[in-house]
């Protein structure tokens, strides 16, 4: 771990990401801290620093992303697969777009 007044760099093993990452994001959010995930290139912005009418990106597999930029949305669409078969981009007022896929024979199609 690398810690200073301006940042914390915290590596975590792949086996613990599912349990540790949501907890880290929750703690960071409560303290108004921004988190960057270098594997997915996603910036997680805490509610205190976001607008009230932003978007939320929820993949089938993985953590939700608040206020994703267009590059993050595009990468997420390209990651739709048999194991991560849907993606929802939702406006906080209840409007949403959903992308999904299906397996036809031995080929994967995004719908």
C-alpha cells in the first residue's frame, strides 16, 4: 500500500476483489474521495461531487459506475459477453437503455 496526504494506492488480489472493492468504494464515497480502477479505467466519483441528474452504468458482472463518460460506456458495451450478458445505462429519474446479448449456435450477438 502507498499512502500520502493526497492519495492511497491499494492493490488487491483478484480473489478478493468482489468483497473488498465494494467496501473500498463505500468508504471512499462516505469520505468524499474519488477512486480510480486502473483495470477498467473507471473513475468512481462520490455522490457529494456528482450532479443530481447523472447516469448510472450497471453491468451484469462487476461494479456499477456513476456518471460514466462516453469511453467507459463504449468499453462496457464491447465487454458484453456470455458471462456478462447485459448492461444497463440508467438516468436517475428512471429512464434507461439496456444492452444484452444472446448465443446463437456458437456465436455471441449483442442485441
